[in-house]
């Protein structure tokens, strides 16, 4: 009698588990798997495979030495991020697998150790980007202040989708999470790879509007340098529009203690 009761209880327990953990539909599981691996797999192509020759330029070899000098000789691998960044600047804004292998050789680690870093940080681009890579902040403060409209204006004006490159190779648009200028939301940053690693710049453009970002794009297209920082003429850096209304003079010291005696 007892074994039958035990078998019945076990059967009911298995039934409850099945209800709590239903297996996903095949199509959904496949789509989820495809999406989750999209950022970390590599497929060889004619311009991105381990057999493509790649090495740091002579000027950047000196920078490599300078970067390595910041770390103990037995901790070369700690330089992986700045070296990948330098390689990305040299290669026009993206990292082919051959560049990752070159970095692995410099810091004397297995290539997989470099791949792990390059696939983890979204700031490393493993597909081609434009000479001007426009990154729209998508975090909550910027989103509330209209970052979706900013991105739509850029994509419509350039005739591309997110992470696509324009036919002339000049522009691409991506998304980045918080850039730390929430008080000046919404904002974009422009990674300028047009002059290689020697002239690489990474500039913030804050308080932007759909109209203003299009104007910035056209200024870059003409080879001009848009003014960085806030695009609101009524603001100075992150101060309020129209100027400060508080903290107009040096604050009084607290009466509770003598600051000069500290």
C-alpha cells in the first residue's frame, strides 16, 4: 500500500514540476538562442579571418610599449583593454579577429582570453562602423527626454538601420547605455575614426534635438567640427538655462567649527 502511495505522490510532484517549468516553443527557443549569441560568435569572411595580416603601425608600437609600461611585466594581460582600444582606433573603429590575435601575442595569452574581453564590452565593435560612429544614449533619463526621437531622426536622415553603415562609409548609428551626462539629456557621442588613431576623438553632444543632430551630421560631412558639450545656447556646461539662481557667491563656512583649524 505504501509503495503505491509513494509512487502516486512522486507522479503528482513530477506533474507540478512540469507545470511550473513548461518547455518553450521550438521557434521561440530558436529565436532566443539566435539573439543571445549574435553578439559573441564569429564567422570568417574575406576581410575578417585569422589569416589576414595585421600588426600595429610603427607609431602605435611605441604606444604599445608605453601602455605596457604601466603594468608589472608578469601582468601584461592587464593591458588587454587599452591595447584593444588602440587596435580599434587604428583599424577604423572595429576589431577584426586578426587584431585580437595580435593583441594576444603582445600580452602573451591565448587568443580566447582576448576574445572574452572583446565580446563582453559593447564598446568594442567587431563589425565595420562608419568613420563617424554616432552613439545615442538609451538609458532612462535620455529616453524620457526624447532619445528615441533622436535616433529615429538620425536613421531616417542617413537612410540606414541601427549599426548599418552608410554607402559612403562615413556614418553609422548605434546605441550606448549611460554616458554620465543625465543632467544634459538627451545626448549623443561621436567616435571620430576619420583620421586614424593619431587623430581619434570621442566627443559628447548634449541637450540635442532631432533637428540639431541632423545639423551635426551635416557639419561632420563637410569636414567641420561641431561645438562639443551642450547644444542649448542658454546653458553653460551643465548649469541651468538662463544662469545660476543659487550659489552665486562663496558659501559661508559652517558656524559649528573653525575650518582653518582643521
